[in-house]
């Protein structure tokens, strides 16, 4: 019998500076805004205004904040701890990513860290 476990998770977000959270176009649906509003105990309209902006008609995205590692990152990202601050209430697109057992960014990170012989190296994407 093969020892391969094809569905085993091959990435470790705790060792990653948060590449996926730098994506400029992180789409949020109405249900995502509702979840965030509930998480913060505020009205949905307020959550929509504070946390999101219109990218184009019919598409709302998460607002960003400044980051020293990357220029810009999701407004919910803790830039000191390098982690999501709304993990239980994060949007569906964040829950789904990377849509499989491997994360392309993490593969890149692992490769560069090995190549540089530095386990903490942070290459720009
Ligand atoms: S880029 Fe990949 S490894 Fe890094 S935080 Fe996102 S999902 Fe996790
Ligand atoms: S909500 Fe959390 S997981 Fe999603 S992009 Fe922002 S910081 Fe990353």
C-alpha cells in the first residue's frame, strides 16, 4: 500500500509572512460582510463601509493597510504578529485558499529559504 497522503496539508501559515493576504483584490460577498459585522457587533452597513470598498460595480473587496514587509496588506492582518486578526470571521475566499493541500506561495518560500540557507528569509513575491 502507498504511504503517500495526497490530501495532507503541505503548507504552514504560521511560518509564512502572509503572502495571500497581500492580494489586492480579496472579494467579499454580502454573507462575508454580515459575518464580519456580527464579529464586531456593528451594523452590516457600517462593516461594509469600514472594512470594504467597491472595486467595480458588483464587486466589493477588503480594504488594505500599509505594511513594512510588503507595501500593502489586508486591513485585518496583524503586521507585527503576521497573522489574521479575524480568523473565525474571515471571508469565504480566505477560508477556501489555497484550494488544495499545497500553497504556491509556500512552495516558493520554502525553495527560497533553502536556497538562501536562511529559515527566516522573506523573499518578495
Ligand atoms: S500564502 Fe499560503 S502559507 Fe502563506 S498564509 Fe497564505 S495560505 Fe498560508
Ligand atoms: S481576512 Fe484575514 S485571512 Fe483574509 S486576507 Fe485578511 S488577514 Fe488574510
